C-alpha cells in the first residue's frame, strides 16, 4: 500500500509535468517566478503546513475518542487524507478520513463520516464568506445582488445553527427505529452538540484558511500582476475547487478553472492569468503531495484508548 501511494503520487506529478511541457514549456511557464522572492515561497510553505496543523488541532479537539497526546497522528491523518483527495477523482479520497479514524482511534465509521461532513461544511462556510466579502462591493450594483448577499449571510450563519438542528433531528428520530434511522443518528454524532464547540471549530477553521489563503494570495498577486484583493479571489477559487464534488485527479484543470472563475469578475482571463494559476497549482500540489508522502513514511498506528 505504501509503495502504491508513492507510485500514484509520482504518476500524478509526471503526468502534470508532461502536460506542462507539451502545452507551454517549463521555461516559459516558470518565468513569472523570477519576480517572487524565495523567502516568500518559503513563507507559503510554512503557512500551508501551519494550516494543516490547525486543521489537525480542529479534529483533535472535536473528537473525544482520540486519546490525548495524539495531535501528531491527527496531523498525519490530515496530510494523508489531503494527498488522497488530490490523487483520486470526484472526492473519493474522502473515504480515507472515516476509515483512518476507525483504524487508528476506533471511531465509528458513520460518526467519522458525520465529522467529515461537518468539517467540510465549515470549510465551505469560510471560503464562501471570504469570496462574498471580496466580491460584494463589485456585485452589489448587479440585478439580484441583494438576494445573493442575503443568501451568503445565511450560508455563513449555518454552522451556528448546528447544535439546534442536531437536537431537533435527534428528537424527531427518538421514537423511530430502523437501519436508516440508526445510521442517521450515528452520523449526527459527528455534529457538535454545544455552541462552544462550534465556536472553537469556527475559530480554527478561519485561522487555518486565513493563514493559507493570505500567503497564497500574496504569491498569486506577484505571479499574475493582480491587486491583492483579486489575487485572494483566485486563491479562494483554487481551494474551493478542492472541496467540491467535481474534482479531477491532481486537480488538473479544475483547480485552474476555480482560480479563473472567481478572478474573472475583476480581471479578464488571459494566457498570462492561466499560467499564473498553473504556477499556483504547482506550488500547492507540490507541498501537499510532499507532506502526504512524509506523513505516510513516518506513520505509526496510534494506540487506542
């Protein structure tokens, strides 16, 4: 299994490299990096790794079945899950999350799947709220903009309603008994029961994404010659493509499409913009796959409680 994962990562990188050389040529594609200081690239690497660390802390504090002192194993879980999501199509790599929670910590599969759904809702919440905040002033004059603004506020508020919705659902299911009802109850076990836990999860989610996106936006602004606000939209679009169901292996094409789609209201699509999106993708993909490989090579099976 270890060898298969490493070979898959190598195959993804080689396929991406062939496509780049075929369509652009590396010399032409990588030319914009001449304006990016090496110190900034190092900062992006550290910011992305710190983001992973905060996401690991989010799981560590949210799941009581994880023994204390095993934050590092949560980090390994995050890195492996992230790498598998990049390597496998249509989010099929997400299955590794509840499977690893079950294998390493004895967490029920359905509860682990519920935790995953909750965390992905938080991720979408942060990305949607940031995109709305940056795009809002530009879109407010368009027809229907007020309706979209209200929808964005509703989406941003959804996580705060989670404990209430959980209680309502469990009360509604309390006098019912079937296989599907029991499964739904186990899924709801992954949703926070307390408002304080929701607040902590939101704080860690915003911290993790804010740190990563700020660093990526700074690099993308230099690569594409864009204002920082427009570059932030591009970084959000790229990461948004990685948490939606439509996702190709390695994010080939879908990452770049996400970047261009969110930047296009503020900057006209061009070959230079596409090249900058590919360069940003190369940076993000390289860090994620390298971190995933190190996590796999250094993995040990945690001791369950």
